[in-house]
C-alpha cells in the first residue's frame, strides 16, 4: 500500500537519515556478509516469483491504461525467465571481488611516510528510474556490494513490481544481519519525492537517473547532488568498405532488432559510399524485411526519405536512420556532430580504419565488429549495471560496483615529523 503521509519532505528526510546511519555498519561489513545478503536476496526473489509476477501484472495493466509504447511495456514486463535473470545477476554480483578496501596505489616517501590510496564506499546513492523493475535489484545489489546505502525511487509504472523485488532485497539484508535501511524504496508515487532527493545534499552523495530523456534531463537540470547519467543513447554503427559482409549484416540486425527499447540499440547506420549500392543496400533490405522502418538518406533506398531531424534521434523503436558517408573521416564527422557519447561502433577489417575510429571519437563505449546491444554492465562482466555514464568525471560507461567507490589515503609513519 502506498504511504498515505502527505508530508513528503518529512518522509524523505527520515529515509535519508536512515540511509546515512546505515553507511556505518555497511562500511565495516565484510565481503562475506555482503555476499550472504545478496545470496539471501536471490533465494528470496526466486521463492517469491509468483508474487512478483502478480505484482507485475498490476503494473502492466496500469501501463496499458496510460498508453505506454510497446518499447516501454517491454521494459516493464517480467516473466519467469527475466526473474531468473535478475536472480542470476544477484548471484553474479555476489561472486565478484569486493571493490572496497582495494589498494589502488602505494608508495614510500623520503620523509618516512608510507602512503596507500584505498577504495572506499561513496556513502549514500540515490537511484531514480522509470519502468524497469529489474533496476530495483541491480541497483540495490551493486550499491550494497560497494558498501553504499541506496535510496531507490522507481517509476509509477513499476510501482508494484519494484515493491515485490525490494521485499526480497530486504529479506537478504535481514538474513545477513545488515540493517534493512541499507536498501530503501521510496513508498510513494508522488513526484515531489524526486525533487526532495535532488536537493538532499545532507543525505545523498550521488544521484543516478535511469530512464528516458525527460527524466534524465530533469535530474541534470535540477539536481544539487552530483549526478552520474547519460541523456540519450544515440548509437551509431559505421560500415566500412573493408567490412565482412556476412558479419556486418548479422551485427546490424541484432543491434537494431534484438531489443529496440534499450539504450544500446542502434539508431543510425552510416555506410561507406563505396559499398552503398552493394552491401549497404543489402543491409537496408535485411532491416526492412524484419519490419524496421528505414529513414534513408540521399543515395539509399529505404522506407521513407530521411530528414535532418532523423540525425541525432533516439527512436527506441523499430526505426533507424541510414546515411551514406565518405569513408571513416565522414563517419567520424557525422558522429561527432550527432552522437550522445554513449556507444558507437565500427564494422571493418582494415586495422587502420578501426584505429582511426577509436582515436577520433570519445564516446563512453566504442566497439569494433560487435553488436551495440552488448553495451551493458552484465555483458562487461560486472554482473549488472546501475546505469551508463557518459560524463568524464569519476564513473564513465557501465557503472558497476567498482565504479560506485571513491578512495581515501591511508598514511603511516614511524614518528615522522615535518621540519
């Protein structure tokens, strides 16, 4: 049941204080205790899968009433296979090395000091997300693994699913003897809770928004707390004249059609002019046969002609923009003008082209001969991700447990004094 209290500032203040208090035992928790909590949460989630699916059905009905797009409904939908994947993610995070306490560097000084730079938790992390209920588990687990408390504010669409998954996370914490306030879920749909989180400089150390452009833009504009975020996933794939044809066709179909509503889905296809009428035409025909609407630029035949508005658009649907470019330099120029610095890919066999692509662009993830659907923390071996950051400060790319730590200096002397 939704919290009936109209005092949102008071509610969020209490949640923030409880989270801050939980950071003390979390910072001292051993890897074994944190891992036991994650395994306990995985066990509880699987045992409660019937309840989770029932909660998700309520959310799906709510989503249909709101008229959510097919892509948004796909993000929201859970089934037994997806719950099994969430459970597996919890276990994978538990199996990872503990990121806290890692010695990042150490050295001795002529003044007699021994200095170590050691990984330490960030503190309290606020995660604001929309229709993906799995974020409740992924974010909670990654924050816990890194010794952080977390305040989760899920979207109105995933309200019931998130509560059911959160109950399993709390069960895991309790089974390991950790405070259940280490992972808290905001118990209201009231959007005022988001505003309170964005201003909670006394209680939250960093905010991670995970959702559409509207949500992320709001957070980036209004947050007084530091933010890890990406605004859009405007993902480009450049097909060079040296590309292996069969490989290129398979990669592009997967990158566009596997799941169209995720931030790693391809949104713009760039084709070397030398292969526009051969391999390029074949790739476009492949996409159209699979039901993709191709907005084709000059020199290409697609579903409809492209317009200037198509470049730099995140479709999140069975739609892609396609353009002919003059080789690798033309591709780099286009991507620099329209990329969101999330993920971009080159398909080529020419090593010089690949090196030029990697050196000439600065997206958080650059790929060669691989589907952009791999732009995902779990596929990077992180177990899961709390989001993908495109900024250049602190975390960048998939944000896993290791990226949810800061560091401190531990300095040891033997009676050293400074003259």
